[in-house]
C-alpha cells in the first residue's frame, strides 16, 4: 500500500513539474498550454485519489 501512496505523490510532483517546465524559446513553445492543462489535471486527479484513499483508511474500509 505504501508503494501506491508514493506513486500518487510522485504523480502530483510530476504535475507540478509540468507546470514549471520552461518551454519558451524552444520548438515546444506552442505546446505550453497543453502541458499546463495536463499538469493541472494530474495534480487535481491524483490529489483527489489521495484524499479518497485517506478517507477510506480513516473510516476503516478497504
């Protein structure tokens, strides 16, 4: 179970990395809005998964 939680935390950190990656001045500059959107979706989704898993653990359900 710990590996799953660390994977979710790593996914959230990867989402933040996508938000902060500097693409200006490269040939990928046109993809910056897409990487921002993917980063935001990753952060929100994996945060909700962690909140759900934590609430289930607090309630004693698997």
